[in-house]
C-alpha cells in the first residue's frame, strides 16, 4: 500500500509551490490577511485578531485577561502580522477507511498545508470523527512540512462522523481559510459546520472525496451493504435500476451542498480517489 510520503512526489510538490502564489493573492485581496497591508514588522497598535499561544511567542503580547477568563493563552495579533491562517479539517471516520480514498483525502490535506506553508502562512490540522481526535497547530515554516506528513500518515479511520463537533472543539480560530475534507456521508451537521466556521471568520471550502466504487457502484447480483460507522446492514439486488437510483441520490446531495455553499459564499468541490487532485486544487484556488 502506498504511503502518503510516497504519494507526494517532487514533481507534485513543485506544482503545489506554483499554487502558493494563487492562495497568497486570494488571502490578501479577499481580506483574510489584513496584516498584509503593512510592510512593517514592528509594533502597530491596531488590533486585528487572536491566535493560540505557541512555544517561543512573545509573552508581552499574551492576552492575560483572556487567560484569566478561559485558562488558555492567546496572543494578540496586530496589522503587521504577515501570516494568514489555513485550517484543514480531515474526516477520519470509519467510512473513509478504503486505502485509496483515505490516501487521497490525506494527500489533499497535505496539499493545502504545503501551499499554505509555501506562502508563508500558518497551518493548523484537525483530524475528526465523532469528536475532534487529533490536531497539529502553528506550523509556519516550510521546513516543518514533513511533520505534517508524519501526522497525517499516522491517522486511522475509525468511528462515526460529526464535523460540527470538530468545529466546536477547535476553539478560537484566526481569520483565514477552513478546508473540510470528507466523504460527507452523514445526515446532518454539514450546514451547521459551515455556519459555525464562518462565524469564526473563515472562508470555507468543502471537498468531498469518494472511492471509485462509491462514484460508480458495480452492477450485478445480490449484495450486502454494511454501514461502516454504525454496522447496520441491508441486503439488496444491485441491478441497473438500483445503481441509477443511487447515482441520482448522490447527484442530488451534491447539488444541495453546492447550492447551500453558493448561498453562504462558500466553495464546494468533489473528487474521486483516482482523479487528478491538482486539478481540484487549481479549480478551488483560481
């Protein structure tokens, strides 16, 4: 089985570096990095936002009133801050467990992280299932990309799906972009997740990743479908009519997500595990 590190070839990463320019331009022109308006690296007193304290940060800029209230350290950000933020939420529920599908999802997560790091921005990774299971925050140097790859490579697909829990559990987010990568094989929580992330000043991008079989189920004979997250089973005859009904339902779900995202000024994209991921990234960043 191919690992994430093997999938991220030198040629692939080179193409991603070219996309970093696009993302930086989008962040600066769309207002998601007000700090980019200043060329100074000093002490502007114009407050911009907060972010979680990271080892090595200047303690003089800690919001001590916030610490007294919440028991956590947050840093005050001002307009000279050069970094925007890219928040990547990866679905690690059981339904993602097919090797090719989960690898494609991890590769997308790594790709967004790499583009952000190449653009000099701060990257935060969140792995979720029925809860927020793991996170890696405050990556700000391209040299730390291998940490990103190792973090993603170790993630396993288990349990249920609750994207809203991840959005609620990640705490305050610095204004930026939030990318949610999932198969979105869940009945609820997606729309509320988008709304909550937007309340946290995020430009939201939803990316649906499906396996080849989920895109085009093979027709023929009796099959037993097993819900990977609940264990519920259903026996049926997977004939042409059944496959067509499934495809219709999938298209309906995608159309609903696309329409919802359009109304909310968010972005929706979908990709099959064996598709060109660079094409999807290019479409989302243009």
